[in-house]
């Protein structure tokens, strides 16, 4: 008897559910599909807002390292004593590391650059028998460069940077060399150059930069002095240098 009552109750419950399903209207999912498609479209658009010319092969933001080398046409001037002015050509080399951001017809590059300059020796203008000597000449600057590409391979860039620089000055007189205390001061540079892209990752450029240090007054020196240089720099830039390590 109890089993019969249980079976009858189950049948009534199933019947009630079937009637409710028949009475409920069909749910229209077309609006949900439309919303989902709109959401997917919006997400795709948002992904490209910060990158104008970004493709699947060239990321919008890339780390790079640049090797730099070239001649520096250097000058050591004395604002208070022009007779002590002198100049020389020295070899310069260094490295820069930074981040590149893809933009329309080019990119924006932000980097930190460190350069070292070779041994400097030059006779004073008013005293050819005596010479100024400079060692440990260095500069570190934070730079911003804007690349503009005319074709897929060729382009140009311009910009500059600020930072610091230093050197140790010496005086060569009558065969005796005397060094003063090392000096460090504010430095700035500006310039531009030409670009040739071998591949999406490897770029060569040649540039002109003008760099100048602030005037330095050394306690034991006869006069104050200021270093500046016009530099022709060759650069080889590699984007994503550590890509193979991530595989």
C-alpha cells in the first residue's frame, strides 16, 4: 500500500513538472548572443588602443640593448682662462639598454646609456710645450629618442638626454704629469641619426650627438674647466636579446 502511494506521488510530481514546462514560454537567447558578440568585439578593440601599428610578429613594447662606438671630437675649455683651451679626437664606446614602444611610422625609445672615452692629451693654445691630460672620462644619461620610418628599412631619429659625467684632469709640464682630483658634474646631450633595419630585431644606426658637461672648479687646479664633444656614433641594436632563454 505504501509503495503504491509513493509511486502515485512520483507520477503526480512528474506530471506537474511536465505541465509547468509546457506552460513556460520559450526563452529567447538571441539577445544574449548579441551581447556576447559585442563584448568580444569591445575586448578586441581595447587590446589595440595602446598600439597603433602593432602586429602579431612585432610586440607593442620590446626591450633592447645597443652597442655604441665612434670618434669624439672633444674640447676642454676654460671659461676664465681661454688661453688654456685645447681639443683632441678620442675613441668612445659604450652600451645602452631601454624599452621601445611602437608608434605610427616608427617607435618611441626610452633608455639608459653609458659611455666611456679614451685617453685625452692636447697642448694648451697659449703654451704648446705643456699639455692637458684627461683620463676616466665617462657619462651616464637617460635618453628619449623618436624613430620615424620612411620605408620598411630606412628611417631617422632624434632626441636627447640628461644625466651626469666626469673625468680626471691632469697637467703635463716639463715631462712631469700631475693629476687633479676626479670630478663629476651634470651632463646633457642632443642629436639624431639614420636607421637601417636588417630584420625586425636587428637595427644599425649612425648618429651625431653633442654632449656637454657643466663647468668644474677643482680646488687644486689653476682655473675652472668644461668638457664638451661632438660625437659620431655607430650603433647596433638588438631587440628582445633574451628571447631564446624564454623558450
